[in-house]
């Protein structure tokens, strides 16, 4: 059964539409310093190749803003300026051609400054993301729900200001420092407003912890039908954030980007080195550039192997030295351990007649 998404307003980041019936989008953020333009471009190109659909750049000073021209020309994606404290950076970002600007209600809030930014955004026809992060509050909260309420209140007040200025091209983000505050804040917001939500759990930690927190936080909300664009945050290279975002969307069957491998954890019944086989198969599959959405099972023994391999589009179930390949629920080939990768790849790419 498909997840029923909450209907939100359609807002654009450049040509990229989000909200409404549009797919849940993937956003990335650049980590290279704006002083290192060569590597900044390299990172942006890599993020596009990985599947990012919009990229955010921290505009710390007004002189960072002109970089957007080069980035857009070389990468060909919409770019969002991430601005804090200095509203003049937002004005420069808009003037230089960013497709959206992220404002933080906790550090750019003076009415005359907001008014000026809104006037320019309107004149250029760009959208604004209003994003509250838990780290923006300079006080301690008793529990996650209290933090969630504070985030929503601060956003609601800001949205009122934007709406009073007749500005409605708004995206919103509420990123808590933990999974629960993020979930509560986004649920609370989605009950009251229909602006598209950019989801993310912030400051998640390094690879393992960040993967768990992002997968749970984003997964729960997406399962609720909440979320129009996602950004995974990891203390790790940025391409992992895009890969993980794609995996989350694929796991929930919200979007399909390519083949998915189903493999068992192995146990003492397993008589082949399945970890090594799966690893080698994955590398071969990636190298083959096969992008169609297929479920491919690689299972260690006859307990669950035949069942999983039958239910997948194609799969191999291992015995002692041999493996059986299933395609669309039927056995199509018997093979050996040393030939299984080749035979399975052949089946994935061309199918067995
Ligand atoms: Fe163990 Fe077989 Fe299950 Fe794999 S499929 S975990 S080898 S029982």
C-alpha cells in the first residue's frame, strides 16, 4: 500500500517543484569552504551525480553570493543560500541568482530587515525556506516536546509576518537535536499549516549514529505522509547524505532509484562467504550502471533463501556449494559459488528466457 502524503502547497526552488503531488525531493548541502572553489565545484558535481536535486550553500559573507553563477552554470541544479544573522547576505544571494534563501527566524527577525528580504524575493520570484534548528535557542528545554512546541511557535510567528507581507512561497524546516523533538515539531506544524516541509534531523553525529537517527526521524514522518524534501545530516562526507536519503525513500517505497539488494544476515547454517559475495556483487552491479528498480535477493541457505529469492524479481539461494537462481518466482538456473555473481548479473541485465 502506498503512503498517503499530506497535501501541501506547491513551491518551487528554481525549476524544481516540491509539495503537492510532486515526488519527495532530495536536497544536499556543500561542506567545502567557499574559499576553495575548485573543490566546491567538484563536491557539487558529485552530489548531483549521486542524486541530489537541489543543493544548499552556506553564504556566510556577501562575497560568497556571486559563486552561485558558477555553480549553476557548471552543475545545472537549483541552489539555495543558507543565511544566518546577516540579512544583507540574503539580499546579495537573491541579487546574484540563488533559487531560494533559507532564513532562520531565530537570528534574522527584525521586521524591517525581513520586509526588505521579502520584497527582493518577490521581485525575483524566488522562494524562502524558514528553518528553525534546536541549536538556535539559547536555553535549555525540559523535554523534547517543550522544544518541539518552541520551534513551532517561533515558526508560526515568522510565517505570520511573511503572510502579512503577502508572501506565500514558503518552505519550512523544523530540525530538532534529537529524533523525538523533530518528529513532534513536524507533526505539530503539519496539523496547522500546509506549507511544504523540508525534513531533517540535525546534529545527528557520525556515520552510524547519524544513519540511525536520520532513518528513524525521517522514516516515521514520511510514513505519516509528512515531508516534501529531505536532507540527511551526517558528520561524514556529503555524498553519503544523498545516498542515505535515497535509501530511506527506497525503503519506504516512496521513490525508486535503482536496484535494491535483499540479503540475509547469515548465521551458522550458512556455508558460503555471503558477506564477500554480496560485496562483490554490489560492486559489479554499480560498475554495470544498471539503474532499473529491481529487487535482487542473495540468501545464505535453504531456510529463507528460496522464499526470499522467489519473492524478489530475481535472486539466488545458496546451498553447500551450489546456488539456485530464481526469476519471477521460478527456478531458472542452477549454478556454482564461483559463477553465481556472473549468472545473477546476466539475469538482472538481460533476464532468463
Ligand atoms: Fe541463516 Fe539461512 Fe536465514 Fe541466512 S537464510 S540467516 S543462512 S537461516
